[in-house]
C-alpha cells in the first residue's frame, strides 16, 4: 500500500476529538488480550487515551475491558501490517497520534523480534515471560499492573440459550477445543482415546472447531456433539460443562485470564508452523506452550489447570498414559500441574 493511502487511512483512525495513542494489534487472541490487559498501565505512564486497532473477530475481548479505550477501530491484519511493511512507521518510533504496531516481528523496525526469540528460547529459565515481552514493547516498567478481563453478564445469559438448545449436562460434559492456529494439533489418537475414556465415565463430548486453522486429520468420535462456540460464550459454556481439553491457543490464555472455573487440561505442542503457505511445521520446545511459565499472571486465580507434554512421536503407550491421566485426574510423568 502506498504511503498516500496510509495517510488517508490514518486520518480515519485518528480520534477527531482528542489526542490518542494508536495501538495496533495485527495478531492473535492472546496478543490482543495481553495488550488490552496492559493498557490501563500504559495510560497511567504515558498519558492520553488510547485508540485500539484490532481485527473484527477480537471485538469481544475489548468488551471485557470496559472503560479502557477512547476508540476501537476494526481493521484487517493485512491493513494494520502495511504500516510497518511499507516503512510508513519510522524505526524506533513511539509517538502519540501515530500507529504503534505491537506485533514483535513488526514493532519499530522489527528488532523487537529478537526479544521474542529470546523469550521463546528462555521459557522457564530466566523468568522472562510473554507479558513481560509486551511490557517491553509498550515501554512499561516490569512491575506494570496487568488488568484481568471480566466476562459480561450478557455472555452468561446468551450461553444459557446455547446450552439449553444442545441439552448439555452441567459438570458432566467435556468440551474439546481441538484446533490450533500456530502449533500442530495433538495426534488424532490422543483425542479419540481421551473421549473414549470420558464416555466410559459417563460424560458427554462436545467438539469445537470454530476459530481453528489446524485440526487433527480424520478425527472420529462417535456421538460427540459438534458445536461452534464463539469467544463471547466460551468461558460460560466451559464453566457449565465443568471440563475442558484443549490444544495451546488464544482461547486458553483468554479463559485463564478470565479466571475460568472448570477443570482445564491443555496439550502442549511439539511443533510450530513456520510456513503457512506450504503448511510446514518445525520442532519447538514443549515448554514454549506452558501457560504456567509463559503467562504466570494469567493463571494465578484460575481454576484447576494441568498441562500435558505430548511426545514428538505417536507413541501410543505414552498417549494412553496422558489420556488416562486427564480423564481420571491422576498426575503422571507427563503432567505439569498448577500448584
């Protein structure tokens, strides 16, 4: 996009009534969540209000941070990223009324991505976590307060309608969030074995695919209910169901920050997509997905959480052990348990 077009777009984004910081989040749910949670601290330090630019699919996240933003502008990822990709934002530029791209790969002149890589490589070793990364990008102190999201009452009322429509059983339902947007999904066998064991224990299975880019191939769970669960209903439905098994995705970070009250089991990935065109995955350290290490502030008040280290190969013996541990609530060598 030419700079003259970005000039015109910026005029549409700017608050016509007062000076605002313009924070753009051209990324995923977890990134939008973390930026929103730091915005009160941002205003306290830097002054002025905030115009937040996010993709339309993240609108509900803002609703969970009332009275935080002067304006919210909905833009595509591509349009937000053009401000950096075209060189419109000067290197190391941080100024009110001018876009700040909060994506580490494009923040400033992109040098912040080195900090991102440092975080990935040092998870669990030096105490540097994902929220600290964004404190750095937003030029905040390490002690800057993170505000937790609050699920509005309207979401619980709307969730009750969906729950009744599908005749879900309270505390006897398990919701599977089977997909990921960055990481390779856990093996089909693990999902199917976990479902089989839950069904033997008298639970119903619900599968949510909504919002997922990568899904386990050929998944077959007889009698499972396939329900698209939008983000604004996800936390209330999980609390009603009582049990969740999920891959590592933005929903998990959001639910933990919202202090979801249910049994939460997450499956830690061993591969991440580094080529979305050819769908090529590369190996990653499993702890890079461990919420207890990457976002410790988000889980401080959350309910029961256990994270499971899924092996790099499809060793069925190990997958069986993980499935039994999840369903029976028993810890084993594959579990990372929230204290």
